[in-house]
C-alpha cells in the first residue's frame, strides 16, 4: 500500500500551543483517514468521528493512539469465501509530521524510547484537534520492542499488554513532555486503562509509586472518564499476574493490587478503568443497563453513540443540504429542517448514491445488479454474535419472497479476525448460499475487504440496512446511523442504538428477538415481505420514509450531540467543576506548605 501526504487533510504540522488542552482522548484505534490503516472497525470509526466533531465544535481536546505501522489487515477472499490476510504497511516518516518529542518508558525491566507522529484533525471553522500516534520503532530499542506498535490487535496476550502499557503509560508521558496536563482523560475502552497508573506516577513523582495514598488515587479518579463498549466478556482484556509483573514491574503491579484494581486474580483492564474513573458510561441506553448488571458495584451511565455527519453523508446529499440547510455542518439539529425539502428530491438524491454503489459492485465482482430492485445492506465485523447468516437460514424462503416482490438483492461485507475460525466459517457459509443462486430472483454478493470507503458507499447506497445481532450483545452499532443520515431505513433486531432509533414504519422496522433462531429468521422474512417490500413499492411513501430517517434519526444519532452530552454530563458537570476547583485550592495550599 502506498501513501502520499497530499491524499488527505491533516498532514501538515500547524504550530500552536497544546498546553491549555483540557481533554485528552485515548483510544487504541482511531480512523483518521481513508488512507491510514490505524483502525479496524467500529471502535476506531467512533473515535475518529468523535475527534472530527470535537474539531467542528471547537472542543479543547488532544488525542493519543498508536501508529500501527502494519495496520490491521487487508482481507482476501477466494471463490469459496476462504479468508486470508496480508499486512497493510505504511511509513509515517513520509506521511506525517513528527511530534518533535521522545519519551522513555520503563517496562519489561528495561527502558523503551517512544516517539510520536502527529495528525491534525481540522474542523469546519479551522479548529484543530491534534492526534499523537506513539511509535516504538526507534534505533536503540530492543529489536522485539521496535515491533510493538506495528500490529493493531495482533500478537499474543503479552504483546497486547505491552501495547496497552505504551498507550496508557506512554501517552501520559508524552503529554507531560509536551507540556499538556489535561483536566480530563477519557479512556475509549479499557485498552487505555493504564493511563490511570501513569497519572498516579506523575502525581507522586519524583517519589516512588509506593508513596501514593488513597487521596492520590482519588485525585486521579477525579480526572478520568471511562467508556465501555462491549457486553461480550471476551471483549474485556484480561492478563495473568505473571505477565503483569513481567511487563509493568513490581512497583506498578503492587499499586494496582493495593488500590483494589485486580479482578478474580487477573489484571483486568476494565476493572482498572472502573476503579480509577469518576464517570463510567455505556454507549446506548440498553448497553448502559446491561453494563450496570455486569458491574453492579460501580455506577454506570449511558451516552448513546453517534456518527460524524459530514463524514458519512454522501456527496449528493451534502450538496443538497448545503443549498437548503447550510447550518447543518455546525449544528446537526438542523437535520429536522429536512422536512422543508420535497420527498421526491430526497429520493432522487439517494438514487445517485445507489447507482454509484452498484457500479462499484460491478467493477469489483463483475455482477450487474438492478437499481430498481430492493437492495439490502449488511456489513460489519464478522463475529458469531453478529449473526451474518441469520437472514440466509432459509434460502428457499428468501427466493420465494424475491419472486413475489419483483426481486431482492443483498450486499454483504465484513472481516473476520485472523484468529476467529468461527467467523471465517460464517463467510464461507454465505458464499456457499450465494453460489447456488444462478438464474434466481435473489442475488447475494459478498464484497471483499470491508473498509471506510466500502462502508461509506454501502451505507450511502443501499435501500435498507439489515442488522441481526444476538441481543443484548450489540452495545450500540453505528452503521445503521450512517445509513439513516442518507435516508436509509433499518430492519434490525431491537438492540443497541436501534432500541432508541426505531419508530416502526417511520424510520424502519424492528425484528423481535427470540431464543429460537429459526423463529427469529422467520420474523425477518415476515417483516421483509409484509412491511418493507410494500413500503418500497409505494414510491411516495418510501420517499417520505427516507426523509423521516434523516430528520428524526439524523438529528440525534450524531457525534455533535454525543459530545455535547459528554461535556455536560461527564467532562465538566457543575459538581465536578466545583470539586476540581476545591482540589486545586488544596493542592496549592499543600505546595505552599512544602515550599515554606
């Protein structure tokens, strides 16, 4: 993969002072540009959209991640759907400006030097949110250490713990070296939890970490915010105590244990984050409730995810909105004003994106699809709980529906983690069904290498977005939000964001969940045949439905709204502002006493 600096915004280093930045956002992955392989999926997309909205709204924020020199992976699928992977190598030296700062971190019983590369996220008014990508590939480091920032979610648990130490501890070191002492540190998932130990070290320095008191731990807690993203137990990183000692050393390990941050005799990153955060939230109303049940000893709130509208709305819709509702870029509540645009104009605008998508499908696969036929989209990371094959449980039933409604096209995409054999098997199963559909009114096309570009075209161009997770394992989901912004309704299990976004027959349709998958699949078919298809056939009604999606769901499920809730409820609520002020007075008095 070849990357060139002019290919995207954010490559030029703009000199300015970051010492006054109040919020530091930490995420293991961030989708910054279509040409940078610094993300794998939804978590990284959310992080990137968060920063883009922070830039648009002028929020005082800085972000930390890793450089991931060899990316996540590029997916290759053979004729049977067998997935293989290849690295996505890129060179930050020829792509991004340097942060101009190195820091030294002690871990694994030795010192490792880290540098950082800077990407500037530029908002609609020119406000910049700088992102620093930590990099261990430096001369003088142990050869093994130089590879630690290469692979996103690669390697074994030891490799992962080293990466998470670099993100959390190294990130705090870097910010301090740059003169940035944020009031709030936001952990986007538990990967960044060790930043709390970095804050504790910085607070007691130059004294050893063993000097840290409960008051110091409480002061760190008042700085930290934690967003948990998964109700799936495997999604919470856990490491053995032997690995904790090897990587973090005796002093940090003792502090983690002393402050009650271990769980079931394991280093559990989620529990470190819970222990050292004054505000914890799930990413949808339902997920907040599920997380509260998972962690009953900690209060868990809810802030539902969103997406960055200007990133995910198709160019034809952006042109239309710029003409009719120009304030939408700064204030997404103006999406309600889409009711002033005629429904047939909305429909015609969507058709441009649908034709573009089907042209891409033909280019990639040679399959020619019909723009007049109802087209469903299903694209996400391929994990068993997301149930990519639920809709294909009865291919004959789907064929019969397609015959009755004048044809049906299903576009699918998604990567399975290289170690997830069950997920890879799902892709093969879909290919097997699709291969049997020659001369059929039903077409199923699985598109290779699901990424930002393909995700954008799919959510822009399909007619209906399909989502069939096993409830309640979809914490939020954001692809359906992207679709809604482009006037695309959802047909989805009532999980994650869709519990809040579904207005039946207005913004889409709910699939009632059931323990019996055969019954649940039948409910998908019933809604498709008796609700979705008749609405699609009634063109004036369908155009109005598209408009509802933008006006109702687009106006709420966006990162502008989401960030506003973080600011008001998590970052700077009145009670915390008062507490921070009081703590500053205490710290100042303590400093004066020491100096005296």
